[in-house]
C-alpha cells in the first residue's frame, strides 16, 4: 500500500509540472494575442481617420452637386437668382 501512495505522489508532482508548463504556454499565447489586438487597433485607428476624411470629402462633393443641381433647376425654370426674381 505504501508503494501505491508513492506512485500517486509522483504522478501528482508530474501533473503539477505539466500544469505549470501549460499555464506558462497559455499566458505567453494570451500575451501574443493581446499584442496582435493592440496592433490591429492601431492600424484601424489610422485607417479610421482616413475613412473619416474620405467621408467628409464625399459629403462635400454631394453638397456641391446638390447646389449645382438646384442652380440648374432654377435656370431651367427661368429664375435668375435665389430670391426668385
């Protein structure tokens, strides 16, 4: 019976070492994933400002085209200026 107890202690010790190694691997992996997420956020932040700039340019273009269309419609109706004269 003492022999069986000794075997269990060896297995428990080995299990502890394996658990420590697995834990260390998981921690390293999580740190790597965290770094990759941070890098991705930084890349997205840079492209986010580019998207915002493109959106503003698009909005300006649409506004300009709407003003041109309104001016064309006024000319087509024979109205010379915005007051309707």
